[in-house]
C-alpha cells in the first residue's frame, strides 16, 4: 500500500509539471522524504523489540520467565558459506541463544591492521543470526582462552612493556582500540536496535580485581555498547568483587579436561559434575592456568540467577592428554545442572571448528607462545567432540540432549521459579555408589508443582541398580521403583493435569503433551482426575495413550519435530602407502612440563599415504565427509602441499569435509607419526595403544551423523 501511495504521488506531480523540471524535482524530493518517514514510522510500529530483564531466578522476556539453552560456536573457526546452515542446525538442536568468542588475534594479528573479511566478519555472522532469530552473547575479551594462541591476545601486545589484563593505561588503551573496532561491527545490531546481541562478556576466567572488569565495561559503555545485561565467568573467585548487578556470573563443568597434567584415566575432581549440589561453580576447570581452587563464590553471587556458559558438550584433545567424551556425559551433566537449580544451560562447545590460518603464526595454543602456553593443541582442528563437530557432523549427544532442550523451552516458565532441594548427600566421593543421586525442583504452596531429577550415572563407573526407591515431592509419593544402572530421568509432579508420571516430559505443542519413556522403568501416568495408567507402551506421535498425552520412545523424542532421517551412504576408499615412517622422534616435555607435540621437522619422518578423491559435488556443503580410521600418535592431511587438517589420535576417526577442497584437488596426502611405547601421553581406553601406525579404513560418508 505504501508503494502504491509513493507511485501515486510521483505520477501526479510528474504529470502536472512535465514542463517544469525544477518544480518536479522539488516535489519528487518531497515525496521521497515523505515516503521514507512514513515507512520508518510504520516499521517502528510493526517491530516489537522484546524487553529482556533478569532477577534472582531467571531471565524474563517481556515479563515471562524463560530457561534458555546457549550453545557456543566460534564464527571465525567456520567458513563463511557454512554459517547459515550451522546456525540452523544449532537451532534445530534446541539452542535458543548463541555464544561466540571474538578472538583479538584473529582480527588484529598485526598491530593496527584489523581484518573483518571472510570468516572474520563479525557483522556478517551477526546478520546471519539476526535472520535466523538467534540472540547472541558476544564474549569479547580481550582475553578469551578458547585454546587459541595466547588465549587470543596478539603476540605484539606482549611487547608493550605493560602488564596484560590489568587496570593500567597502556593495556586499557589497547583494549579501547579493540572495542571501538568491535563496535563498528555491531552498530545497529544491538538488541535495542532489533539486532541479535543480547549480552556481552568481559574477559574470561579472571581471578584478579573486579575493578579491571568494571574498567572494561566502562570502556564499552562509553563507546556505545548498550545491552540488556553483561556477564563474566563465575570462576575462579575474584580477588575483589564486581558491584552487584553489573555482570551476571556464569558457571561451568566438564566431564574431563585436556588441561590436566596427569596422564591417567579419571584424574581430577570432574566426578563432582555428576552429583546434584548447591555449589554452583567447578574447581576442575582450567587447573593448568588457575591451579587449585576452593569451593567459594564471591559474596552476593548466589543472589544472581544460576546460569552456565561452559557446560562441557565435549572436550578438546591436547597432545599430552586426549579424553574421549561419551554422549551420556553431556546429558548427565545437563540434567544434574538443571536439577541443581540452573535456569540457563550454556554449552562449551556446542559446535566445533577449524583454526583460521594466521599470517605470522599458527593460531593454536602451544607451549612455545608468549602467553597461555600450558598445552599443545592441534594446529588446525577444534572439533571438541561437540554435539556438532568441526564440519557440522552430528555426534550422538546432539540428539540425546534435544529432549531436555525441548522441555526447557516448553516448561521453562514453570521450572524457572522452582527452588532446588537435595534429599541425597551433596558430598559424594568419586564412584560412591551407596545411594541414588536425586534432586527436586519445586514450587511453593498447596498442591505445588515439582520435577524430580534422577541421575544414576557417573563417568567411568557403572553405578549399581537401585531397588525399592521411594521418590517424593510436594507430598506426592511415586510408586517404589527400580532405577537401572545409567538411568537419567526427570519425573513430573502436579504438572498440566498429571499428578505424577514415571515418564519424562518432552514438549507441549498445539495442545499435545509428548512424554518420553524412560528405559528400564515401567511407565505409569497418574492423572489429577484420579485416572491411573499402568505399564503403558509408546504409541508414537500420532496416537495418544490418554486424551492429549503421547508416549514416545527415546529415539522418537530425540528426533521430535525434525524432518525424516536420511539413510547414510558411503564410498569405500583406499590409502596407498608411499613411504614408511622414518626414525622415531624423541618426545620431550615443554615449558609447561607436559609432552610437546611434533615439530615441523618431525613430520618429515611420518609415514606417507596417498588418497585419491573421486569426482564429487563440492558445491554441496556437508555432502561428503572423509573418515579415516587409523592408529598412530597423530596424523595430518595435505592438499596440494598445504596443511588442511590434523588429528591427535584418541580412538575416533579423523574427519575432513571434502566440500572445502578446491575444484581441482583430486588427491590428498595423509601423514601419520607412529605411536611410541610408553609415550608420556594419556590415551583413552577406546584407543588402540599398540605401537606403530596403521590405516584401518578410509571412506566418504554422505551423511553427517556420526
């Protein structure tokens, strides 16, 4: 209608003043200005920007409580033409907020030369997130870590004669230049503008004075950042606090850590991540940088909502320590954090990536760099065994976590105000199996609602079957149950007409309630109207078991609302051995007292294989994933003499997305260094620890579910 109005004005004035060019131009300018004003007013009225606030319990969107799922992806580690697909896949996985680091040395590797081109374009990535309606938390440093060289701080910053990450004029001056550059990328894309940026995090894993974090915030505000809230990592304890309300502390937990210096299975106190507890933080994160940490929070931090930003969706591999993370690890930690009171689950990482090439240095963390030199990480890969891997391939936890994410979305407003209570002890020892681990989230009042959380799982331990278990919440007793080993479940009490159920709520859409059968536990649904259904079986998404209640299997719940799964196809390949491995290198320990990764000279002694690549449609992103099953110490892949991928062997295949190759590439070179006996590295139980090297199989997978 506005377009027609504009044309009508133009035609009217032009028709009456064909002989009066000056008047015609004036009237055309007037009509264009009028139309622009009219359109801007119309758009302003049409676009509603939701209000975002927080209190001691949760985030509130337009006054409604929500329990978001936040997933970390590093945009500068993903090729630009893959951004849109990968953001959509995160969304389909149940992620409702994206978190991303802005690595300083990715954009200003050389002082004064800022690169916002290609996959370094923050604005381009934010535009994709805006189109996909995905809010973004921008973790903007200056220090990030993220297993990047120097934690993201450029090498040249170490030559400035000042202490880094401190409140001194020289360093803060460098930060202001950085933040001003970042602001050029976010202008018009802040939340208040209708953009996706909902929050920003300052620095990372900082244990110094809160005044430094506040100085970073003041710089950002002065430049023009104006966001609904700001964050910091809640670990470790700050030396002096940040004033209350200035930054929300966010927490984390991991099933294992590449950063531990020990090379034994199950070291550290990661087992605590599988216990329900009131203490929000973790003492296991970043022990290489932070050392031993006490179970202490800064005063007042427990008055903030309980959010996480680094719940281990997987784990990276360092040269000296290569954990193998199971999908049950991620699911158990998510369920435990939710049952312990968290109202935002933030995964690090949710999507893996590949380090971009630097002009002066490789971008991986390594022991020879000026800062954050505690581990040797792979040069290229940052797969992280995340729900979505380096090339967007789905690992099992991508689907396994979806039922929890759907539940948080559909019952978040009910769950958020519920307080956590802990009927079981919170100080269980590693592998302790004397009783069931469970917790309650409950509302207040008569006939109050509740959720009962059960976790009979701990990494590396087969917890026993628990018999005659009596679960109770809000005065409602469930029938005595036998809880299988490895069982993880959420049982509803007084929710949506259900008095209790021994099945797990998944989604509530279009009046239909979907519940997931819990493996090994007979399904009982007791309705508030007195009707009780016993030993019922799943009937799928088309046939309710009672009125509007649908009982579905775990497999159906994991793919609920997704399009039908495509069958995987594969092409079997061969790797032709061209050269045997040369002399074994001497593995030495580096500056951080852990084994050093091979040098470029060491790779000249690697076994060499050739892999012929058939003609493929390389324009289809995600269409063809190369999978190499092998054993050895580590491997590299080269195309036309250029390093394109690497892998520290830990029992999983070595992957590469063939769509990233140039059109003229038809052959790859695979190099493998042999595994040495008694090498000072930790290999998981899934790895073949026999000395030497061997290629077991090579195939091209034409579907990215792994």
